[in-house]
C-alpha cells in the first residue's frame, strides 16, 4: 500500500515524455555518420546527377550494350521450372545440398577425388562476401593468433571483413603502377618473407580492382612457394566464367594448388556469372585431410553462420542448382556467360582503339591486357574528379573502370573524356 501510494502521489513526479527524451538523447549521442562506401557512393552520386550525358562506370554489375541490367535466359527458365514447385521452409544451416554439390564440381572439377572422398567441408553462404566473412571468423576462432595477407590493392570490402572479424591484416605487393601489370617479383618476396604458415587471400581470376592476373606459370611458382612456406590460401572466386568466358579456365589457379596438395579454401559467388546479384548466393568450401575432419569443419562453419543469419536464402540456391544440375540449362548458361565475357572483351578493344585514334600520348595496352569486369586505368584521383565534374562520368577515385558500363553508344564519349583529362599527364 505504501509503495502504491508513493507511486500515485507526489513523491515520484516526472513525465514519461521527459524521461524518454532524456534517454534518447543519451543513448546514441556519440554516434557519428559512417563514411560513404567508396563504391556504392558512386552510384548515389550518379543517380543524383540530372545530366543527360552522364555515364556510370563505377558499378560492379553487368549491363548489356544498352546499359540495362540483364536477367539471363537460363535463369528465367530455371525460375519457370521451380515456380510454385517448392515450399518456403527453412534450408538447413549449411544450405542447399544440391547447390553446394554443384558448386564444388564447378570449383574443384567434375571428377575431383576430393569430392568423391568427401574431403571438402562446404556450406551455402551469402554470396562471396558472406563466404569470406564466415571464413574470417573461422580463422579467428581456430587460429586466433594468425593474420591475413591481403593484396595491394584489393576489393575494398576485404579490409572490412577481416577487420570486423578481429583478424590482424598484413598486405603483400601485387600491382605494379608503372607497368600497370603484376608486380610478380615483389609479390614473391612477400610470400617468401611472410612467417611460415601464414594465411593469404588470393583472387582466383579477374582480380578486383586491377584486372591483372598471374599467368599459369606464375601461379605454379606461387603455389610452389606456398608449399615451401606452408602457407594457407583462401581463394576469392567471384568471377568464374565471367573473366575468360570459360569456367574451367578461370579455375586454373585453384586446380594448380590442388595438384600441389594444398589444403585451400574457396569463396564462390553467383552474383556476376549468373547475374544473381540480389539473391546473394554463394558457397564457402574448405579442403580437409579426410572425411572425418570435413564433417567437423562443416559443423563449425554452420555454428558460425547460426548467430549471423541462421539459415541462408532458398530461392537463389534453387536457381543455381537447377541450372548447374541440368545439362541443357548448364549448356545454355555456359553460352550466356561467354557472351557476357566476350562483350566486355570487345569493349576493352573499342576503348583502347578510340583512345589511340585520338592520338593519346599514353600507352593504353593495359586496357586489353587486363581481364574481367574491371580496368585499372592508371588515372589519378584528380583526373577522375575532372571526369565527374566536367563530363559527368562516374567511377571510383582509384581509377577503376567497370567495363560492364561501357557500351557502343558511350565508348567514344568516354574515350574522349579520358583523353582530355590525361593528355597533359
């Protein structure tokens, strides 16, 4: 009774509105706006520009020759087949078994002994980003004193992934600015000088952002040095098939490491090579000593996924497994992914030829020497700023051009603008 009287009386006199305002003002007072993502911010600026001449070569998504997003015909057919033919129940924590098995065959080979012997621990992941993040947490949990070696440069989100997993980051040389190619000698020195048993992040093909890949012979030398030092390689393979047009060719680095007996890991994504950007379909796989170890590792990968997102999404996984599991649909996909790769290769040739016809004093051979979605142009941040301000051309400030945004309709305009901002360089 005394408590009730005190509450209803004048002893506790305050308003809920003043209490709420005081609480809200104190909880998040120190939160500052996050910096804009260097890639996603480009698209925001492009969309806000009213100029009819604007060009977006910053976005890392495929576009057709009219600059429009593409849905592959194999994807449309897969969706027709699965429409209404499945329920909406949760997938297991590890994801779609069929999608995982098809992904392993794509990465490791149709007749891989590793698959037959059940030596690969694998789970469905939220595209390549999610696969990398799960691996980073796995690395932190089971090799807590380890570091990750990341190439300079790399996809900007790689730094965020291992930072937020609390894995210390080291870097290794990769890009040679003067030649606009691979700094192979410096890269090999860094591999040799890293402590034995170090973790390295390697781009399997179509290196992002440079488009510069080691040759097959260079991959063999890299693999040999990894063997000497006992290093562990995580391959981020976001562009299999999208680089050369041939998935088997684009997996060559992984196959070389497997031939040499490396226990690698692989992060796969179907964003680019199937155009499933919004479906977030990927796979993380880890090669193990035997089936028993693979079972244990998979169980731990699933446990890491559980508090993050519990279960991966269903629809995109069904699309992937339907395409890769049907010989006719897979053949259709192989033709379509080659078509995308060929269009980008053609735009590389056109951009280089246009620049050379304009009488540019610079060498643009690197445009056609590089491979995949991105061209590391060599332009400075100041030159990129001029492109945006004077010509309404948008790209990341490191000079990375998304070749998917280049079309027969804008390649001449783009080349002229690049020529104007670089001719006095």
